[in-house]
C-alpha cells in the first residue's frame, strides 16, 4: 500500500462531487468532499489535504471565503473550478491565494494534468528523511534504525511516512485513516492502534519509552524526533 495524495473537493452539486471523486480515485488519489465553503473549511482542518478543488458560488460560505480561510494557515494548492469565467472573479480568486482557475465545463484530462502540476510544485525536494538513528528512504520504501534494516509491512510503512513527513505535528486518527486507508468506512481507531503498536515494536529501541512516535491523548499520534 502506498500513500495517495488527498484531494478535497468542494462543490454544492453532489453529482459533480461524486463524478470528480470517482475520476480522481481512479487516477490514484484519495478524496474528501464537502458541499460548501463552511463544510470545506471543516474538512480541510480535519483531513489536511494535499490539494483543494473548489467551486466559487455556494450556499452558506462561498469559494472566496474558503480560499481566504485556507490561505490564513496553509499553502496547500487550490484550484478553482467554476462557471464564473469572467476576469473579475478570476482575479479575485487568484488575489485571495488560489493557484489555478479552470472554467466549467472542462476535460478531466486537463484537470488531472493541472492537479499533477500543482502537486509536483509542492512536493518535498528530498525522498529521504533522516532522524537520530533512523533513516527513511521514501522512494525505496526502506527503513534503517541504528544501522539495521527494519522490515515493515506496506501499512506500517505508510503509517511511518505519514507521521515522519509531519514531524512535530499531532496527527488526528481521522487524518491517519484518510491518508493510509483512504477513509475506508470499515477502518476504526482500533485498527490504527493495532498497526501502530506493531510499527513501534519494530522501530522503537524501547517501545515503553518511545523516542519516535508518542500517543497524543484524545487526538492521535505525534512523531517527536527532530530531523537532521
């Protein structure tokens, strides 16, 4: 199992949300959906997606408000999908922090190309993460702890990758499920705990006194080692 980029889709048209979600999942991405800007902001905070696709005209809270809200705390790429193709709307969305603007209707091939371009732009430059006595080679899916290679299952490696690439940040159980299990409905907090326990036994010199992964009560987990 490999970690997929998570894409948040925000549109008040359920048919569009479902269609985009289906196409993006077929292309290998994990998706989260929301029906308006308010739901979109909540989903963004819960799932921390790698990229956002948003409409502009929506009830309660529109796409402009969502873009401004996201940009207050994050540089995640935002692509606007809207029938509002007039220059003032494009300029306003871009000025608020959107990275790209696609006018409806559009081809899925073009949208996927734009998604790939934005994700490449924001991809981390290194494929190797180095911490005290721990090296994680993301491209080779190889882990070395204190000079010994550690054999991890695909799920264990995905868990480690999610936590290590967000070192120092608390990761909610829901975020972990969204990124590792692609928000599979049957995945529970107990499932995460079982796999996390196995991962700790393999990489922690003393699992009872972890130096890499700690439990955040009522939240989830945090990777505490400082990168070198």
